[in-house]
């Protein structure tokens, strides 16, 4: 005789999650704190995009007011005089000076920064690398006006010997001919910018090189590779994307540097073939030196030049992201 017993103590059936809850679970968001963090992070990203869009709209609107009244070509005019009737202003000299000074700074700073980072991570003893890294961190925090004062009072007077040497041996190139004027030129600005961005590139590159896989380095040493061969075959490929990112950070500071350039450079609105003769200008330096005395229309013209600098910065960062994306196999995340 079969006796069937019914379990009256069985738990009630578990309610099925709703569709939003299922999507949240699929994303790994199951707790209230996770959902709050997801909302905050998403809101932060959206807020950043809104701020960037607002800046672009503001710059574009104010720039259009000035450019519409400019009776010359805004991109090719070698003059900046917004008080004329009709006004005449252009960014040819500013664009040239900004690009040239930044290139000089990058050519000087990037190799030295990478060499310092490699020395601190793979050659220097710990008791030496620590103090050097601390000093470099301090240099990154020095205000730009301090660099500018140092450049005007110390660097500029001591550039005469270098300029004379370059003029004696390389004046045939045209880039290094010197008319014995004050050494407040694009080369001086580039050297000062290189000194300013050197700590930024060094710090980021140092941290990237420290993340290189230790097992790969030890395996290469065990196979008989020298320390330089280990760096060339294991460390540099691993940190290539990080060095590019660090260089773009430094380039961003060089492009937008204001007070240091304004303190050192003797500006004019001519494009000089020589890097040693005083003159030229940059976007940030021109805005800083003319904004205080400009009227409403003059400020709109300066904002128009700021819009060009904004676009150049976006293009540089976009190019850096493309380079890094093409070299994802070398990033630390994929090691």
C-alpha cells in the first residue's frame, strides 16, 4: 500500500527577477552599491561630454562673432590688430610658433625622459632611485610662472654661448643663423618647455616600465641576454603605448603653456626662418598678453584663436589614441 506524504514545510517558490534586474545581473550589477556606482560613473562620463560640448559651443559662437568682422584671412594673416577699422588679425604666426616650440620641446624631452625612467627602474640602486624620483615628482609640481622667472633670469642670459656655437657651425642651414640679438627666441622657449614637461613624461614612463613582466625579464637574462637587450626586447615594447600616452600629456602642457612662454619670449608677428632670432608667438602667450587690454571684440578674436588651439589639442589627443589602439598588443593590460 503506497502512502504519499505531502511536505507542508517546503519554502515558497522564488520570484522570478524582472527584465531590468536580469539585464543588471548580466552586467554584474546585483547590489544597490553596484547600481549606485554604475549610475555615478555613467553620469560622470555624460557630464564630461556635456562640458566639452559646452566649451566647444561657447568658443565657436564667440569666434564666429570675431571672424565674421575680420576683413583678412584668419588663417594666413601675419598681423594682430583688432582696433583697426576694419580689424585685421590672423593666427599664422601663432600656429607656427605653437607647433614649432612644442616640437622642439618634445624632441628634447622625450628621449631624456625615457632614459631617466629606464635608469631609475633598471639601473639605479634603490637608495639612489628613490631620492631622484622624489625630486622629479617635486619638479612636476612647480608652477609655470616659477619656470618662467627662472627662464628669464637664468636660462636666457646663459643661452648666448649655445647660440654663438650653433651660429658658427650650423648657420648654413638657415635654422641656426643668429643676428646677435637677445636669445628670447623659439629655441629658448622650446628648451624651457622641454624642462617643464620632462617630469611629467618621466613619471608616467617610470610607472609603466615598472609594470613590465618580471618573468619575461628574468627569462631573457637566464638565456644570456644583456640588460640592454632585455630592455630593448621586453621592457620597451611593453611600455611603448604608455610612453606615447606620457608624451601626449607632455605635449598637451607644451601646447597650452602660457606664463612661462610669455615671460621668456620676445614676441612679434613674423615667421622667422631661424630658431635663434627673437620673435614669433604662441596661442597661449598671445591670449595671456593681450586679453587684459582687449575690448569686447578683441576678446572675441582671442577666443577665436583659443578655438584653434582647442581643435589642435583634440586632434593631437585623437591621433595619440589611434596610435595606442594600433599597438594594443604592447599595453600592460594585454601582457
